């Protein structure tokens, strides 16, 4: 799994969707592959591949090789972003910033990938590695492992069986499904994930799952920072995350 490639593809795909949506919104002439490539400064072959994938996902649509329009899934996604729990994540993340001065994030899972849904406003500080639509591995991030909280050892083995662990993550990253399971078994008794340098050197992440009212995992909320800042307040941060997750569950329908 090439994380940088995944992140780049998602970012470029989002640029395409935004351009198509903006032109449609303002009544401007709609574009085909070559025009999109020219507008975005991308290779035509890459735009062709990405637009096919976006059409397959329902985010774009195209009739008889004509220009692209926004697809039905685009409007479904836009509607979902107005749901109560997502609106409330902004308040929860900013409360974390105010209390601890640390970065906060809310993420969701797509297979073996974790997709950043929302981050706190202090993510723009120098040195931040966050990019719009950032994609990270599910097995070596705190948010990712929180999203795997309910997975059994067999379920982890099935999910991660085709993953290439080599060269991904920080110095404490897992390198096999069995190692991911060991980390999960270590963390479950205390009720929250501690990812110490699993994704990036020097970065500690605490995370808990956010659940739907019927108990399914919906997303993960996490806090990141250097070792000294996170470990000195570990229990307090974990309690804050757990309380935030419970409040967000109350908004999830």
C-alpha cells in the first residue's frame, strides 16, 4: 500500500470534483478530459483514469463521452456532511485545542485506509503533515487502530492479509497482522488506543472510536502531539476523548 500515492490520488480526485462542481454551480461550460487536464495542469492520462474512478464511485457522471457533471453520490455525500454528529466534531476538536493545546482529528475508515474527515484549526502550525483528504494506514495510526477496535484477530488477519507493511510507519509500527492484534489486546483493557511513534517519529496519538447509537463504529477521534505533552496528561486526555465520543454518538442518527 503506497500511502503517498493514495493521498496524491485522492487529493487530485477532489480537485477534479471541485472544478466540475464549481463550473456546474456557476453555469459555466462543462469540461471533458482534455479540458480538465489543461485547467488543472495534470496529465491527460491521469485525469482520464481518475475521472473513470470518480464515475464508478458516482461522484461524477458522463453521458456518451460528453462533459462531466456531478453524480448522485456527490449530492448524497454533501447532504451527509450536514448530519448532526459531523457538525458537532468542530466544537469538540476546538475544545481539545483550548484545553490541551494539542492537535485533534476525526477520521473514518475505508478498508485499510484512514481518511481524515476533520482536524482542529491548529493543524496549520509549522511542521504539520496534514493535507486535505489525507490518507494514512489503518494499522499504524492511533485513529486507525481505534477504527479497528471491534475487530477480532481473525478479522484483522483477513483485512490486512494483502497489506505490504514494509517501509510504512514510524519506528514502533506493526509489521504483521499478528502485531496489530497484540497492540489492540494491549490497549483494550485501558479503553483507548496509545500509538507511540507508530506512524511518525516523535508523534504520540491517543484515540477512541465514535459509535452509532446501536454500537457500530462510525469514526475515530484522536489527539496528537509530542511524547512529553501527551504522556504527562494521558489519562485526562483519554477521558476527554471518551466523553467527546459519547456526546458525538448522541448526535448520530
